[in-house]
C-alpha cells in the first residue's frame, strides 16, 4: 500500500479500526447504497406509492433499461470514488465513463422525441418529470448526507471529483429505486429527467465535499 493510501485522516471506531478512510471507502459506499436502497423502497411503499402496473411493467424490456441506466452510473461512481480516494489512476476515467450511458439515453430520447413529433404524438409531461426528479433527489438525500458525514475527516487529493463520483453513486441508486414508483418508461422521458437528477446529485456531492475539504483544519507538520 502506498503512502497516499495510508496517509488518511479517518473516523475511528471504539475498537480503533478506521470506519471511513480511503481504504474502506468502497465498503462504506456499498453499505450506504444498500441502506439507502432499503430506505428508498420503504419511501415508495409508505409515501410515493408503487406504480399500479408494476406486475406488467417488469415483463417489458423498457422497464429494465430504465433500471440498468442509473445502476450503470452508480457503478461508475463507486469505481471512480474508490480509485480517486486511494490516489490511483483511472478514477477520473471511471467517472467520465458514466457519460456513456447518459449520452446513449439522451440520443435515444432525442430520436424518439423527433419521431413522436412528426406523428403529432409528443407530449411533454413536465409535471410528472418534475415529480420524478424530486422523488430521486429525496431518495438520494439520506445517502448523500451519510457519505458527506463519513468523508468529513478523510483527506482526499481531489475532493470535487471524488464528491462528484459519490453523488453519482447515490443518485444512481435512487434512480434505480424510483422505477418502482415512476410509471414513465419512454426514452423521451427517462433520458432527460433521470439524467438531470443524476447531474444534480453529482453536482451536490462535488460542491459539498469540496466545501468540507476547504473547511478541514490543516494537519500539523
């Protein structure tokens, strides 16, 4: 292990083991993601409500494409955050790779929207889109908060990019959960609204972790 990986200011448990550090970050993010997914499912069941056609929806490829998109972004965020926190190469590339599924979804959305417009069928569900966006942000908020609390004492070389990766991870998990509630599965809907939600969670992560890094006291020499 390099000095970059071991030179970490981390929260310490009563037994002396690091809870949040560059070495434990992937496991902490996985735990936060699992807890956040469970909390999100409970939100859907108790608050948002399951989509009434869920039983039929799971039989269609569009439902699973809608699920795979945010999951891919979350995986890119997890890999990127881990590499960045440990000072390894490839972290930025992993975060940038999240743009690939986003671009694919936006391209499919544009093609579908143009085809629908030619037929006079394109209707912009702005209210449903805003609701979907808000739901994803609400589901992601507890996860992002836990990550920020955990990272407040971790010394990161590139805090903004690491925060972006963590935000994308939380937003991706939230988006995957929201498909249980959101009934829209067209590319023209999922592409712009889900991508916007992921960009917002990523930006929030980047800004918040950067702010935490600036507020951290300098380590004594």
